[in-house]
C-alpha cells in the first residue's frame, strides 16, 4: 500500500508569473470598455431615432373639440389630431401610458390627480397586479377614444416625484371617474390605501 507524502508547506512569498492575470485583466477591461462604448452608441442612435421617428397620429373629434381642448390645456396644439398612446415599453418616453394613473404626454410625466390605481411596478399581491394591469389597459383605451383636456388641480403643480398633477377630462367628465365607476381605481383621498 502506498502512503501519501505529506504536503510541504513553504513559507515566504512565492515568485509568481503575472503575465497571465495581466493579459486576462486587460481583456476584461477591453470588453467592459467596448460594452460601455456600444451602449453609448446605442443610446445616441436611439435618441436620434426618437427625434426623427414620426409619432403615429390618430384623428379624434372635430376641429371645434380640438380647439376647446387646446384652450384648457398647455399640452395640445391647434392640430385636431393627438398622439395615439401606447404602453410605455422602454426608456424613451414621450407619449405613452405608464400605468392606470400615470402617463407621458409630449415629454411631460403626468400623474392623474383625482384617482389612485393599483400598482403594477411593485404590487403587494397578484390581485393588485392583475387589477393594475386592467386599469392600465383601460386607461390607455379611454385616452385614445377622443380628444381630452389636461387640467391643473388645486394649488399643487407637481408631486414629490416631480410628476405634474393633473385631472384628465373629456367633455367635462373625468377619465379618472370613469375608471372608478368601472372598479379599476379609487377616488384619491390624499393617501394610498392597500389593494390586497
């Protein structure tokens, strides 16, 4: 039977060949640098594409309705068409719906001030997420049904996150109230309440 030789322990610092770790470290650094440069190029080209990419427009209502909307909102122009709003899908947010009570309109982030809808980004339970997604899709559909007005409310212009606090109406009726009547939102009482 062969016996194993005991492992010899040497004291002091052994001489190391540092060429392999340096080459590997250099390759990693080059890879990280290339990835960073590529992300900057992608971001710049995405920004250029956003500026050059036309917004899909959908005609809504009459010229008189568009003029009435323009008179009550700083977000409309005299064109009777408004952007067709999709769900926000990436970091380029200009005209899109975030969730049931938040949207981007002409590059401005707006929080619907008269309602509260379930969270979809940080829900506390499956029920909250499911109801929040239903509210999000319904909010998008309601906005795309025709011209709407975006109006200030009270003395507060923005919330603590910098979102503009606004009420969105169509022909004098709050779109937020429409969501409340369908069971997809609550009237805002000044504080969040749990959905779970």
